[in-house]
C-alpha cells in the first residue's frame, strides 16, 4: 500500500488534539456565558431601584469582562477551526496525489494484464520453463501479480473513502467557522451595548461625586475596623504564646492538622456563597467612577442574590462574631493558622466557640434597601498576612 506518510499522520494524529482544544474552549465559553446570565439577573435586581448606583457600574464592569472572555474564546475556536481546515486541505492534496499515482500504476497493471489475458499464453509461459522449479516460481509470480492488482484496486477505494470523509468534515468545519464568526459579531454588538449602558451610568454618577466620596470614606472606615479586630485577635493569641514561652501560635495537634488540610485545598475551597460574582478584587482597585482614586480591598467583594446564605469555606472554629458600625455583622473562623472573614452579614447562625464544617450556613448576606445590592466581603488571612481569596476558592 503506497500511501504518503504525511497523509497518515494528518488523518490519525491531528483531529483528536484539535477536538480536545475545541472542547476546552467551549467549556470556557459556557462558563463565561453562565456568569453573564447570572450577572444579568443581579443587574435586574439592582435596577428595580431607578437610582444610579455604584453596584450597577461594578456589575456592568463584570459583565463586560465576561463578554470579552466569551469573544476571546470564540476567536480561539475560529483559529482552531482554521488550523483544522488548513491541515485538511493539505491532507486532501496529499491523498489526491496518492490516488492519482496509484490509479496510474493500476492502469498500467490493467493494460499489462489485458495484453496477457489469453489463457493459452499463460500455459505456454509455464511450459516454456527450463525446469519444474522455474515453472513453479512462474506460477507463484502469476498468482502474486493477480493478487497485487486486486489489492491495488482495494487500496484506491479505501483512500477515496477516507478522502471523501475528510472533504465532508472540511465542509462542516467551514460552516462551523462561519457560525462562530457570526457569534463573534453578535457578542461584539452586545458588548458595545453594555459599554454604552455603563457610560450612561457613569455620567449620572459623576454628578454625585460628593456622595461617592462619603461612601468611600465609610467603606474605608469599615475595612479598618474589621482589620483592627483581626489584628486584635492575632495580638491576643501572640500574648498567649509568649506566656507559654514560644513565638509561634500555640495550636493543638487537631488545629495544626486542620491548618495543613486548609493549605492543601488551595484553589479548591468552595465559595462562601452558593452563587455570586466578584465585583471587586483583592488589593488595589481603581474606583469605578472617581478619577485617580484607588480603593484597597483586603479580600474580595462578592455580589450575590438577596437572601443568599453565607457558608464556611472549610472546617474550623468561630473565633469572633461582632457588629461593625455601618457594616452590619462579621464572622471570623479559624482554621489552624488560617483565618477566614465574612462581613456585611444581616444575621448570623453561629457564635464564638462554635465548631463549623465546610459549607455550613453561618448567616445571611445583608441587602442594601437603597439599591437592592447584596455584597459579601470575604477575606483570608495567614496570621497577620492578607491572602488573595481568588487563589484559594475554586473556579
């Protein structure tokens, strides 16, 4: 069977690799689309209040971010399908060359067989042998020649079958690519609409800079009060350790194991609410409206639905439950050397000293009656070191 090595490699190797990549991109796109649907739902809740709000701008920012993610994944799919089309084009060209060469060779065999079709000539060919051994070898040659000619026809049919299938697949890929390009145009149109909506909200909020600065100062005060409480806990535990004659936090074997297990689950911890979108990231964030103003977040802000339950992200012990002036209620849970902090709760279902388990309900997120926003503030600390929660909770 004389088939090009490259043809075989294209047929066997390339399709599974590309299929796997396409499936990965489809999953990313689906995740982003689900986030967009949920963010739209939250926007509808916020928009029940006709007044423009910072929460609406933050949600629109998140929706724009996810829309860009959808567009990027679609463009990635388009690129992959173009690569598949290009590779199929090359494979089809190689296979067509193989078929042409095989048909030419087969035609020569047929012509040769036609010239020697007379049975008398074949018998004469055998009888003219010098001896029995030579006659037997001539017989085997005639048999193998006939078999080879028949196999040559089968090879041509097999390659033509594969070739037709690849042409069919290529046409399918071209149609899918065209559909993806149309999807990109539709998503780009949606993105433009969302940007216009966001700009309209920003223009309205620009007139309320004084109120926004007041709320920002209030947010900073709440963050500082929460940080002071965490540092107070750490300082108390440090004093206890000092009395015991050690600089390290005194942990029981059970607490130490709990901390080790917490660390091993980095990137796999459940979300502190069942559903939500991160509308403010860890660290320094540019204020959505106020120019040249930055906002520091010791954790993440998760916007969720009204009445959402707050869950412990890991087994641990409740260290504090306390109220923050203007910031509602906060819960701090210790997991060995780690602390998780849940603030802006309307009510809680736990108290200091309670042992909690992963995903156990510890309270309910507060919903601001002014703009219907429900935002959970979530932090993770390793003693006095602030950690980025997005690196710890599952995607």
